[in-house]
């Protein structure tokens, strides 16, 4: 894929602020550099666009990490609300962390694999149809563009031009007609879907361990479960805000607002888990007291 001729981060920021000059600069800065390199080398650049895969990896890590930290802290909060001892909290927390991380990693890998297989199958079908009945495929794209508001003459011109390049035309058909991304060509080493699963697993483990660090790190110094729980809450709140701020790179939301949003979601989840643990613990206590009272 050729290199994009604009700075995407600057373009988004300019659009958010409504700054036309900044938007022009974002779209022309990279183009100027590309043209200068072309003229100096005397040939088109052969650089490969890596934003898509790198962005997918980062999004997998961010959302896997957010899921990990919220899930684990919900377990810790529920155990804390139930008045469970520190060893029980750690056992429940780490066992849930590992099991959920494996489930998330494998699930991400298998879903990515299935999506890629479906896309590959659909692309083979579209290639076969184009080889055997190109007029039908061209007419489908023309009708699609006309439905989207493109004048008929322009639609015929656009589609007939694209149809001269079969591979490109089929990829465009997959996006515009089927709403699917063309499958990535197979590479060397571990398949891409398993790499994605590993990223998700690692992010879930690393971020999901944060709520437990307060217990592990301060256990030799403090023996009060409530103090350890408060430290865990503080570490988790900080991590949630940081991850939420990083998530803003893939949204139009301001970093501080995105951080506060994720912090609020995590706090609400933890509060619900804590209240459930507290309520269950109170009910269990009453069940234990009632039989003793009746027996007396």
C-alpha cells in the first residue's frame, strides 16, 4: 500500500478545531516530502504503509488491557466487598486473570482467523465471477455508485477505469459491496491471527495485574485488607485513566475526557462488584445466624 500523503494525527486535530490552514498543512507536508524524494531518486517511492497493522496492534493492546484491568478489579472489588482475606483475594484475582487472559487471547485469534478465512473465500468468489462474467461485476459496481449519488456517466467512467486492474477492482468490490477488508497476504513466521491473540493476551495479563500489585507490593508492610484494597483502587484508577487517554488516539474525544470516561466506567463496574460482594456477605452472615437462633 503506498504511503499516505498526509499526517493523520494533525489532520484529525485540525478538523476537530475547524482550522482550515492546519488541515491544509497536514495534507501537504507529507506530499511535499514524498515529491522531493521522488525527484531526488528519479523513481516513485517503494515505501510500504504500516499504519494499518500497527494501529490494529495498538488498538488490540489498548482494548485488551482495558478489559483486563476492569475484569480483574471487579473480582478484587467483589472479594473486598465480601470481606474475604488477602490470600483469598489473591487466589481469586490471579486465577481469574490467567483464565480470562487465555480466553481473550484465544478468542481474539480464532475470531480473526475466521474473519480472514471468510474474507479470503469471498475474494476468491469475486475473482471467479470477474474472470467469468466481468460485465456483471462492473454493472453491480456502477449501480452501487449510482445509488450512492454518483452520476451515471461518472459511475461508468470510474468503474470501467478500475476494472482495467483486476486485483485492485476486486479489492474495491470487497470494501464497497461486501463491507469487508481484503485478506492480508500470508507472511513468514507465526500467522497474523495468532500474533494478534498474543498481543491481546499479553496486554490483558500486564494491565489486569495492576489491581493485584497493590496487594503483592504492600503486603509485607500492611496487614489490613482494607488498606491494601484502597491502594489497589488508587493504582487501578491511575491505570484506567492512562489507558483511556491512550484510547483517545483512535477516537475524536479529547485525551482527558477519554481518560475520565474509562475511569468512570471502571469505577461503576467496581462499585457494582463491591456492592454485590458486600450484599452476599451480609446474607451469608444472616443465614448462619438464623439457624443458631432457632436452635437456641
